């Protein structure tokens, strides 16, 4: 089940921009940008040099992959 409750964001045909993603995850836009540059964030789609979007399903998959039961390695 997706973590968001906004109908627009949970629609699989809607793509999220970095502001949508940052609001949904309660992190700054700069954090989302850093994930994109350094890696470690959700998969993104890049349509040209400036247009970046995220599929809600990719965000949900990334969140599931970051889940941890404890802090030990």
C-alpha cells in the first residue's frame, strides 16, 4: 500500500516532481536533489536536462527497500 493518502499522488499514471516527493516524505527539496546526484534515492525519470519526475510505484519500491528491523549491520 502506498504511503501517501493524496489521491493524485497514489494514481499510478501521475508522475511526481521533486516538490511532491519532498512533501510526501517530509524532507527538503535539496535532500531529494542530493539523493538524485549522489544516488541512494528512488529511481527517477529524466525527460530532458531539466525535467525530472518520479513514479509513485518507484518511490514505494525504494521505501520498501530501505526498511530495517534494527540498526545492526
